[in-house]
């Protein structure tokens, strides 16, 4: 059953996910800068993975929603399956290994 749920969630994420053309792989535009202001965060960027929780996860989820338009990711502060699938998809868009773990390399790609 968990595999079926993950597959359904993955399909929903991919259906709502931005295309590679929308991923910010170049210099940020004025619009991207404005979007980042919606996710103000003064904390650090620790490695995050499924099961983690707290403000760094909430920041990640906000970034996924507001900057990268993964609008199916709830901003709960809990790193759940939908967040992991979205991170994997975005990692693929950036040409990174799709681990679902937000490490220093992934944070660098996420931030303009």
C-alpha cells in the first residue's frame, strides 16, 4: 500500500510540477527575487530528508511553492512524501542526483 500511495503522490506532483524551462537555472529575474521575499528565513540550511521537521523544512516547502511553483507541497514544516517527491523532481531538473535529500549542493541550486 505505501508504494501505491507514493506512486499516486508522485504522479500528482509531476502533473503539477513546473517544466525545466521554469526552473531557475540562470541568473534570477526581478520576479524571482520578489518570490524569494515570500520565503524569508534567517536560519541555516541543514541537510534535510524525509522525516525531518521544523523551520528549515517549512522554508524549503515555501521555496518549492513560491519560487519553483510546486503548488501541491503543503507548507507544514514536516518533510513528508510529497516534499520528497518534489525535491527529487527539482533535483532532476537541475541535473543533480535525485536523492530527495536536500544537501548543500541542492540548497545551492535552489537559491539564486
